[in-house]
C-alpha cells in the first residue's frame, strides 16, 4: 500500500481484453498503494483523539502508550496483535485492530487481514469517521482481491458514507467506479464519477474525460 495515487486507468476500455482482466491487471495488484498515507492519517487521528479524550483509566493509558510506541517505531503486525490481545476492549486496542489488519493486507495475508478488519468497532466523532472509512476501504480492497465485486461495491459505498473527507471520499469513489467498470456497468461508473465532481467541483478537470456528455 505504499505506491502513489494513480489516476483512473485510461486503458480500461481497450477492446482486446475483457474488462475484468484489465481491471485486475491495472488495479488488483496495486490496491495497497495507500498504506503509508493511511498509516500517517491513522497515527495523527489516534493521537489527537487520545489527547482530546484524556482518559483517566490506567489500562487505557497503558494501552495508548503501547500503541504510540508501535506507531512511532514502525512496528510489525506482531506488535499490533499483542496490543489487541492484551488490551482488548480499549480504544487503543481497537485502533491496533485496524493497524494489524492493514499490516496483514500489506503482507498479502488476506485471511488474517479480513479477520482483524472485521473485528474493528466503529469509532465516534469526526476523527473516528475517517478511520471507519479507511477500514471499509481496506475491506473493499480485500473483496476485490477475492473477486467478490458485489461485496466490494457495498464496502466502498459504506466507506464513502462513513467519511466525506475529500481524500478518502475521492479514493473510495474512484475505486467504486472501477469496480462498476469491471462488472460491465458503465452507467453506474458514470454516475460515480459525476458524484465526485458534484461533491467536489474542483476535481472536474481531473474526471472530465471519464464523464460522457
């Protein structure tokens, strides 16, 4: 997930290949481009929420300290799993669930990534909404990898509903449009691209060529 953001692929309409094959050639193996960005966002959100909440519970504080160390030292999945196991029920453990899922997905372990991301409990507040959306995004990525495109549609849609912050909304909407193209539903793909532009007019030039007049 550390690759850079890519524009919607221009070769999706090539006639010599099936749409689903093109989709996975250009998209399926590059779904993890945002791990670094997503991790940075998660770190910032978690730390802000922790400061704002100022939990007085010793166990929560200890869990938060452990998670902060893991985040700031670029820990591996084992450290996040240990926090989940040791501090179950805390907000820090819930964030660690997300991080463990993301790390498993980065490593290509879809089974464990799916297992952990499904354990995540939706958080409250503006900061929580962003993380909620990121979890749905990663689950949508897994569904695409598993060729379960209908589930991917549902998850990317939920991600868009969870957070309308411009970065996350555009990312999920673009992925949703690509899934519709892979499913052969050009009309819904068009609707999705139009929704991006309607919500964020400043992106009109970026997506104009993907929207039929």
